């Protein structure tokens, strides 16, 4: 009698990487991508991977600012993919492509009422005075555009001239995406339920720098950030919870968590845990990577 053995995590991960690479190779053949250009993995969510390619005769510019026309969603477990249609010209007319500061494609949860097998792809086009979100829904098979009308007024004024992207990396909590606005002490919020943009003021004592957005209890929003008291050489992990206090002014409630004296980097959030990497004093990140690889 043959006994079936369960695959290890490493074996399953290797099979998934192989499946994704096979899809990339097939896509490059279908689209006629140049040999020196490849489809890249841009995002992953709910077992799916978002891939983007470089059209013939073009390449990625510094910072991935190029307008991306080739997008595909891959399901490596079932070894299948969907090549998305290009964003229609009547929608792309909403932005001046040469003036794009950043173009960010990413996966989003299916819309309310959609099937479990459905998904959405978002492409956030950030310009100097415009912010436009292009949305593809697999349930309807077409693109639409959502514009944040207040973006121009929001990014002009004190703090200008702005150089580079106004937004930090992307966070997701309670069915909304969040970006830290570097020079505004605000969070940009995108509700995936109502498909509306808004902003949220950060705590007045926010120290700046790295943050991590998490889901706090009771449907509230939580935010971790690192702060240092230079005079004492003390490092704290700040945890702030945002509550809507029954019609009164919205408030952040913060607490400080003392940390051992060293340099820290917030690596990310997963499975209800915050991952923070500490580097001992006197050791650089290059030294740490060298030690880890030994």
C-alpha cells in the first residue's frame, strides 16, 4: 500500500514559484515582450499575484513611473491567469501621462456582493495636481476611474515645492487602504466599500518616520510608529488608536512602549503581529546582512 506524504511548506512554495514563472514566460511570449524585459510580480492577495510587463520598445524608468499597459492576475495554485484589457483611452485621458509622479498597480478585495472567486485590480496614478484611481473588476470585466477632487488643494500650499511621490507605502485595514502623506501629517484613505477618498489627521505628537497601520479592536484603526528621545537615547514604540467618539471630535489615543536601546526598522504586519527589526548599536545594516548570510 502506498502512503501519501504531505508536502512541506518549502515544497509548496517551490511549486508556487515555478507556476508563477511559467505564467510569466507564457505572458512574455503572448505579448511579444523583449527578451531583456520581464513580467514582474507587483502585489499578492488572497492567493493571487498581480504581474506587470513592459511593452515593446519601452522600459521601466527610475521609480517605476512608466505608464503600465500590460497587467495580468495569476492564480498559481490552479495554474491559470487572466490578462487584463488595457485601460480605455477615454479613461486615461483623465491624467497627463508625461506628468505622472507615480503609478502604483495593486490587488484589492472583491466588491461587496461579488463572488468569492472575483477580484479587483487598482492602479493609482499620482500627478502633481491630480489623483486618479483606475479600477478593474473581474466580475464585470472592465475598467472605471475614480478621481479625488480635493487632491490639488491638498498637496499645494505650505510644504511645497514637492519632489517625488507624496505618498508612502500602502497599508490595508478594515476594508480600506491607507497611505502616509509625507509632508502633510495626514493619512490618505481609500474605502474599498464606498470607493471614496478621504484624509485623516495624524496625532499631533506623531514623531514622523516609519509607521504601520493595523486593525485595532472594536473596528478601530491602530497605528504603530517609532520615536526616539535623543537627549536620553531612549527609543519608544508608539501605539495610537483612532476612535470616533460618538459624534464628538475624532480622537487618537496613544501610549508609548519602551524599547531596548538600538536602532529599529518596522518591517511589516502579518497575522496579527508587528515585525520590528532591531540593529544593535555600532552595527550597520550591511554588517547585519553579512552576519545573517554566514
